[in-house]
C-alpha cells in the first residue's frame, strides 16, 4: 500500500514555463498517485499560457488574483476561488490580464494526462513536462 503524502509547495521544485508562468507539480506519480495529477501555476502580471487541450478532464481554481479563462473561444473572467471544469479535448488557456500576480490550482483526472498545443500540435505528457530542469 502506498503511503499518504504531505506536499509543501515552498519545499518543492518549480518549473519555469516561459512567458512569466511557473509551475509547481504537487500530486504526481512521484508521490505515489495512480489516478490523478495536480499542481499550482503562478502567472506574472500580463502572463499567459498558449492555447492547448488535454486527453482528460481538468479542473482549475484561481487561488490568487484574477484570471481570464479562454475556453473553446469564449473568455470568462474569474476571481479568486472561481473554479472551472474543462472536458477532454476542449481548447483552453489561462491569462493574467491584471497588474498583480495570479495563481491557479489545477487537477487532471488522469495520471496519463497529456497537453497538446493547438498552434503546433505538439503533445507531451504532463508528468514529462513538469520534470524540473
């Protein structure tokens, strides 16, 4: 049986995603998860991540600041604690259009979650792209 894990973001590696976004993976295979992945992504003012989709459902909660969630071509303004549920294969991205930091807490419904960038078609597993460099 796998033991429970206590994860403290301040003690974990953070990965620079470029463009003012940084991700701290939390629950992954590394801690023993067999069915889900989650983590936190921090956005500098004005930062955005590219339009992408996943092979599984995703939920994202704004845990600091305000965000714009662009989901399937529609922009939604989100405040702290607002939460999204995004079905598999629906294009989306998150934007910090404010002048203050913004952070999101995300959860994928599969340990084998992938991210496919809409602009390039490049696909990577979430676990692989969140390995600290």
